[in-house]
């Protein structure tokens, strides 16, 4: 994501990466990837597209991606049982 958004001169990329990793370490990689893609494609409504998302914004979006994935998996399981 750092290549898609400009960095502040004061930002320390190493600290940013550590913050991101700490905030998303308990999530599935597929959810993290989906969230990053949504940011890079400009699909996150409340995000200022001029800057990288904060670790809290990324975590929030990852949590949303996880929720969608779990809901879809639950629906798919229910459809399988009904057949």
C-alpha cells in the first residue's frame, strides 16, 4: 500500500508497518488482502485517498471483510444442508 499512497516526510515506514502488523495479526490473510485492495482501489468510503490508512482504519476494514466472509460462508453452509 505504501507504493499507492504518498508518505508524509515525518512518517517512519518501519513503525507504520509494525503498527499495521500489530493491528491485523489475528486475522486471516485473505481478509487483510481484501481490505488492502479496497483501499488501493478507492472503495473505502470514509478514507482520505490522499494518504495511507492508519492501522486503526486498516484493522476496521479487515474486520468488515472478515464479517462479510463469515456471513457468506454461513449462508453457503446453510444452502448445502438444505439440499
